[in-house]
């Protein structure tokens, strides 16, 4: 029983830790997507939650055999994806700032393709949690695969809830930039690139948050 509670605590802390990047990206999305509808709004945290659950279960089944190979470059993949998205947001924002009148600025529309890329970028580091699930489940008893699935589902639910909160915060903040959508895009782009840098530094053990 003690081992089971220890697993629950470990999974909860892992879920919160993994969802930090998704939370920050959700805030950015809430700020920059000016035409965000409720249906699309739910898709953002749902996508992040699904990817945060998918990556650990992949890691669980792949096992430790490929950990050293994946661990060597996964953070660079995340950085490259966030750099591309963030760089485009900054470029578009600066271009719109140069418009003679604010009415000429195009509203940034919701993009499911962009959200999917964000979901992959913010969840790649969750592979490591999947690799460690085998050791986390030792001594718990019962069906190991069932415990693994319950664990990753919990991580997904935690990420969904935290990302939804981040999105709502972003929407509120975005209203402050209602007449300056370009500024929101630049801020969002910078934040995404900073998250990418943080992931790279974390991959080398320079920072651990």
C-alpha cells in the first residue's frame, strides 16, 4: 500500500512538472489567438494533455534500450519546433507593427496544426518519465501495464487542467492587447523561444525546473 501511495505522489509531481511548459504555451495561445472559440479553446489543453500522456507510454514500451540515443537530441527537437513557431510569431508581429493603421493588422487565427506542433515540442521530455515508469512500478504489485496506463492518464488529466487554466489566463491577458494584437504575438513568440532554450538547458542538466 505504501508503494502504491508513493507511486501516486510521484505521478502527481511528474504531471505538474511536465505541464509547466504546456501551461506557459497555453497562456501564449490565449493571448495571440484573437478569434478563439470555446471549441477550439478546449482543443488546446486537450492536445497538450494527450501528448503528455502519449509520450510516457511510448517511453514505457520502448524501454531503456534507446534512452541514451533519444536523450541526446530530444531537447534539440523541442527547441527547433518552438524556435520556428516563436520566430514566426515575432516576425509576423513586427511586420504588423509596421502597418500604418491598426485596422490593417490581420487577426491571428487559431491553427490546429500549430497547436499539434506545440504539443509535440512541450511533451518530448515526457519520454524520460516513460523510461522511468518501470522502476517506479517495482514493488507496487498487480498488473504493471495497468498501473502504467493509469499513471499516464493521470499525467494527461493534470496537464489538461493546468493548460486550461493557462489558456484562460492568456485570454484575459490578451484582452489588454485587444488593440495591439501584434504586441501580443511578439511577446508570445519570445516566451516560446525562451521555453525552447529552457528545455535545451534542462537537457544538459544546467537547470532543473
